[in-house]
């Protein structure tokens, strides 16, 4: 028996191809949306992986340092370092901001890039918080004004970036070092980062001093040196966002975390908890948003397939009547319609997969296309095609063979 | 194969129930022998289409008997179990418009019926090509229906009607869209095929050009048939 669906598709191949391409672009958008979600999750995991930490010590009762702001003293790491099971402990700061590129043209606007500025403690590669490997250049070796930037920032080796009032020379480049929201990271020395978080411009500093001088609580006639101490405290920043801790082999996460919580009056998260914060809380709203888009796109795809198959079936009503009159089984006719819907789905999926694969690198944020999403997507597309063809099959089976006979 | 052509006795068909019931066919008797071509003529609303649908086993008569070949199809409320297979194997249809399947080429349009009956594709196509040759359209065997002239399409439709060697062919206004030369050509083909394959052919028509060619004609009016001799003009 010949394939009626195959012959019809070959006969009207243009209609099928163009419809399949249209459907495929829609499926491509759907796969890309799923890839955006996967990319966000992966960005979060990569962020945790690259931090090199087993524990994140943050301000008590906060979800810091990525999902909430957290501020802890910058000397806390010393006492944490001495606790049982702690192999390494290092301060770190995170600040998402606009980073200026190069010098502004006279009268022109400065080109800037949104980045997460990471302040890393003095040390070297292997210290928690440091980029684990570089794609080009070298690690930071000076105490000030050097930076290592992620390739996604578009910065190049030797380029000068401006963070607040200070200029930094890019000495190294990393790959896939991004924040949970996909912003590229720029690593600078911790002291510079602390200053950047709280540094004010000259006018603001002067106004702050005036206020302090005018405050009788700080400027007491009988207490010399108090005002200077207050002003010094106001212009320095002895805080960091978190302490990253690497634990010794043989120690369990809770075994090390619990004493730190108890004795340092801080909150300590392990890897699993931090992943839950990033995936379950930080990107949860975005994930729901994407899920809604996926549902809408699936509904639109179903409507398109149903409409096209319905139209194709309506175009063949007379032929279906003839087929039934000359003795074609209902299941042969149903199979013809179902196969056409499935072929449309397969064409659409192939086009969509190709479109998503080529489009993914063009997106500003990381789009991660994973095989399981493609497999699920393919099954969903086939299911949509089967469901969409039901209306047309019912229509075809309801055709009276007598319709082929005039009168 | 041929058996006794087609024979109906006391066939009636009622649409609806109660006061709104319409009796479309009233005690119709008819027979067409193998190899014979008869005309079925009547004005619009006379019951032609209803009779054709009963003969084509598309609708069930309310009463009466019908035999196709040597097989009893309807008998006062009883009917053969698989009407679909009966239509496929025992009845050939030729329509006013050819209604060829637009996405199949000429050969497969004809070969589709034997394929549906389980004949292997190659054998079905061989059978189709033989018929196309008999109907002088073998040179268009690979063409798509849209590439054929009206006359060629109708000959392909006749080949499709004949391909399963049915004992009966029902032709519904087969010459309506054709000019007189082609119309007479189609009737000549139907007569040739009827003789060659021992097939009973019933031609429903309004076409004045072809009515004189029938040796026997059934007139139908208000659901009642009357048989009369035709001119049997030579083709």
C-alpha cells in the first residue's frame, strides 16, 4: 500500500516546507527560551564552581552574597581560618555596576559595560574567589589597579577600565566567569573593591566632613581626636560581603559550618544550600516567566499545526469522500492526516533545532541547549501534532461517502 | 466475477419519520445484465441520486432486495456486513467530475483500489497500466491529474472504476462536462468495457447526446421507475 500522506506531502511540498519553517522558527524560539533558563541555572552553578568555596560565610539571617546584600567585618576571616576543618578562608566582595571602558572622548559619551566587580583577597590562584584559570594574560600580581575580566565583557588585554574614580589595567581574561544574572565578572584586588563599594566623590566627602564637624556628638570640645577618628571611620570600609571557606579533606560540610555559625554569629551556607538560593530563589521568578512563555508558545504551535492540518483536510474533503466511497478504511484516512501532522512537526522541530543552535551564540546571555530539552521538546511537538490532528481526523471521518455522488 | 449483474426488487427508501417522512423510492425494480449498459433518466428531485446511493451501497434502503453479481446486499432490513469492502470489490464508480486524487499520479489513482484490497503494489500498478492502455491513456500514466485534459481525466476515472473488475459500474453524469465528441467517446468506452469485462453499467444522465445510445432506459419520476427500450444507436 502506498503512503497517501507521503504522496500528498510530496505533491504539496512547498506548503509543507513553508509551514514547517514557520512552525520551526516558533519551536526554535521555544527551545531557545528553554536554553535561556538552562543557561541561567548553569551560570549560577558555574558561579559557585568558580568561587572555589565549600562554604559561604555571610551576614546573619541574610541570603548573601549573591541573592541579598551581606556585610561582615573584613577581619572575620582570621578567626574562621583557625576553626577546625577550615583549610582556606578568604574575603570577597561582589558589586554589580557599570564599568567604564577606556577614556571618554572629549564631549562624547563613555562606552561602558555592565559587570560584576569581584574583590579578591591577596593570594594567588587557588585562593577562594580567584578565577581558577585564565583564557589569556596573567593573574593579578599587584595590590592595586589591575583587573582580570571575563571575555563576555568584551574587554581586551591591556585595556583600561574605570571603576568609580580609579583606573584598572586588564591583565588577564577568563571564560565563563559570570554572575547569576549573566553579567561578566571583573576581578580586582579586595582593597580596591572595598573602596569602590563605599568611595564617594570629593564633594560628598567634604560635605560629610562638614556634617560631622557640625555634629556636637562627634566634635566635643573636651575630647580631642574624636572628630578625626569619626571622619576616618566614615571614609574607610572595613566590610566585605562574604568569606569563602574551603574545608579540609575528611571534614563534612555541616561539621565545619556549625561551629562557625555558633561562634562567629554568622550564617553559613554549603554548596547545596547556595545552589538552592540561586536556582530556587534568585532565578525562580525568571524561571516562572520563561515557563509561561513556553506554555504560550506551545499553545500557539498547537494552534498553528491544528489550523494548517484542518485547512489541508478541508481542501481534500471531496477526495476523502471519494476515498471512503471506493472503500478506503477510516484508519487509512486517519493515518494519512496523523502522518501529515507528524511530518509537519518533524520538519518544524528540525528547523527549530537548527535555528536555536545557530541563534544561541548570538544572545547576550548564555543559552545552554541540552539534549534532554531537545528530546522533551521533540516529544512535546509530536504530542501537540497528534492532539492537533484530532479535530481534522474527526472531520474527515465524519465525511459522508455519499458526498462524492452528486445530487 | 460477473454473475448476474445487478438486480433490485421492491426497493424503497424513506427519509425521516412520522409526518415529515419522505418516500424517495417506491417499490423500484430494476435489473442490468452483465455486459449491458442502461441509462437512468429523470428530472431533478425524482430520486435518481437516492437510487444511485442505494445501488452504490452508500445508504441503506428501507425495504426491498438488492443483489450485486451473485451476492445479496440488502434484503428487507438485512444488509451485508462490510459495505466498505463491498463498494471496493463489487462496485465501480464514475462521477460527473472525475474526482481523481490530486496527489497521486494517473497510475496510482487507478492502482489505489487494488492496493486497498491488498493486491501488492507492483501487481496493482501492472493491472492499472493494462487498463490505461485499454483506454488509450497509457502515455499519461506518470502524469498528475491536473496535467490531463477533461477527456483524459474521465478515461482515467473509468479505468479506476474498472480496475477491480467489479460486476457493476455506476456512472453519475459521466459526460456532463464533456463536448459531444468526447461524451460519445466515453459512452463507447463504457460499452466496450462492459462487454469486455462482463460488467453491468448504469449511467445516470441528463445528456441528450448520449441518451439515444442506450438500448434500455429506466425513467424515474417521484421515486418510481419505468423501463423502456432505447434507440440503441450505434457508436
